[in-house]
C-alpha cells in the first residue's frame, strides 16, 4: 500500500469519526443550538396562547442572553380595590417575565435542564435583565420575575405508532419537524436575587 493509499485511508477514518453534518430534519444528529431554538419557539407560542406578549427573543448583552422576554397579566395579580363586591377589578401593572428555556432529551444528566440554571447562571440572567431594563425605562416599574421552562425533545417518526409516555397527556405537546416537544414544567418565579 503506497503513501497515497495510506493518506486516503487516514482521511476516511478521520471523516468517519467526525460527527455527521447536522440537519434540522435528522433525528440522528441534532444540532443542540437548533434544538434549543425549537424549544424556545415552542415556549414562546405557549406563552402567547396564555395571553402573554413576546417582547424579545434571544435578547443579549455582554452579560449573557435571555431566551424570552414576555409581558402579560398574571391571574395572581388581579385584585379588587375598595369594595370587595366591586364589578370592576383593578389590575396591577403587567408583569415582565424573563424566561430561561432548557430543552433536553430523555435521559439527560441535569434533571431536564433545571440543574443548568445554577447560581452563576441566575446571576448572569439577573445582570442581563438589569441591562435590558436600563435600555427600556418604560418597563422598569413593572413587576418582574424569572421563569424557567423545561422542554423535552424526542425524535418523532410519523410512520411508527409509538406509544408515548403517559406524562405527555398531562403536558402541552407539539410537533416541530421530526421532533415532539413537550412542556415538562413551567416554573414561575423560579428564582429571585
């Protein structure tokens, strides 16, 4: 075997060891960033269905990035002022939600993404939110909270009639390309400073 044959064999071995090109339609080798974006899209749509307005997606500054910034009214923030039997409840100002979305596959190492929202990550999110509010003084007086959305991502093949886990029936679920996305948990006010 000549040196040319040997170099071709070595390049073939290296190519075989490299991960295959990522394709958003290929369940075999998903691009983690693309999967994360699918999860963020899914949560943004879910929030809109809940009546929230999406102000920004993937807002970033030097401290970090906030996946979703949404403005809406919490059921908990509705109050009656004055007469308890008043027909016209007065609403507090709208709440600003800074949402961190963690999209994971089954069998992940970090409790479906919750462990990835460490104290360091929380500090970065807090600093990023402060920068956002300094850029948007019109929103600075709104109540703010930090939410965490945990999304499960699984390969989905329409040709196979696979029985889904019973937990899917209790959660919001949608198809995106060749993936089934399920909102495992939405944690309001997941952390504070």
